[in-house]
């Protein structure tokens, strides 16, 4: 297979190679069963941030799933940094990357046959952030919609593990997008409280208090933790608690956090206007400003620069 011009580099099982050469057996357990986990961080102005926190979370997921990849967290961080450095030159103006590690338990073993390659499958990759498609959310705010599908409860599988199997979130997302292609799905937990969305955590602000669902029911996002840290530093009280739809509709402000979005305001919840309908209320804006200062990047401006 010939290499493509300006092709990104990926790490696969000990080797750096062009993406077009990174082939995984179809009997890989990640493909068969979604048996694996991943984590992902992003760059700001061509610099990686929060890599240590994301790698630490990756290794907590690996421990929960009992997958040994034969690499230390420090080695994984070095590989991730090298993949990023090898791909930096391909970034265009005002662009940044998702940089992630994807792990599966490895090839499915066929009875009586030697596995093609024993052990876990380890991939480290870069992908351009979807800045253009998500830019309107930073101009108008996101419209959140709750689907009928509930989030997988912790009694079934811990949501704190970032597994390869996102079907629960994907099917919920499809239901919401069938109603409104521009809406952002926020699932309820099994008790009817706000939970999380596809790769995102939810926050609401009421009477100056920042509230977010308990870690027991959600994937504790790195950006989620940063938002809480920045809020506390600004003197904003933070509560991890049950939040129902009444709390959402009555909120003064609301926003989601994620690796790519960082902090993105919500202006509607199931068609109900949040607060006065402005995208950036005072608490949201304070957290956005602190986040942007920390990463030395006006990420809101970066998204808005991609508006048509």
C-alpha cells in the first residue's frame, strides 16, 4: 500500500506508521465485542494539555477491564507526545487535534489455533477537531434534549470507565438527532436525573451555585473537574448532586464540558429557554475565561473563527 501525501502518522503495537498502513485483524475483540477502552485529550494552539490526567484515567479504565498493555503510563505519555509531534506540521491555521489512545484486549482466540498476535491492541492517533461543525454552538449556545433512552446504570457497568462500546450513548444521540439534527443529547440516569451526553458532562447554575451530577453516575471528565476547580477558585459554590428536569428548566445558566468543547453554553433544554437565553451567563463566562487563561487559548474565539 503506497503512502499518501501529507498523511498522518499513527502508533500501532510498537510501530509508528502512516494511517493507511495501520491495519487491525477483523477478529480483534474491540471490533467483535467493544472489548476495550480509550481516552483522548486535545491540543490548544498546537500544544498538548491535560495529557497526564487523561493517561491516568486510561489506566484506571484498563485496570477495571483487566487489560495489561505492557506499557507504563509514562511510556504511554511519551508515545502520545511523539505521535502528536509527528503530526503537528499537518495542522492548518487555527486548527488543533484530538490526540487519543485506543486499546482492545486483542485478537479473538479461535479454538485450536495460535493467535495471529497475542496481547492487547494499542493504537495512538491524531484527528482534527470538528471546529467548523460545532462553531454555531459557541455563537448561539447548544440546544439540549433528553432522549427516552436512559444512561447505563452503575449497577450494570460503571460509567466511570471510558469503554469502546458507546452504543447506549450513540442510540440516544440518534433519537435526539432524528428530532433536531442540531440538538445535543443529555441522557437521564435510571432515577430520572440529569446524567451525561456523548463524551460530555452537564452543569446547571441556580442562585449562584454550580451543580453537576454525582460521579457515581457519569464518566468524570477531565474538563468537568477543571470547570469545578475554576469555579471554586472564583468563589462559586459547587455541588455534586441529583439534578432533575425541574432544576434544568429553572436554571439561570447551563453548560456542557468535554475535551473538545471545553466549556460550551446551553441556551435551551427540551425547548425551554435557560435563564434569559444569553449563551454566556456570568458564572459560565467566568469559567470560560479561567479555562482559556489556563490553556493560553481563546477556544471560544477559535470555534467562532470557523463560522461561515
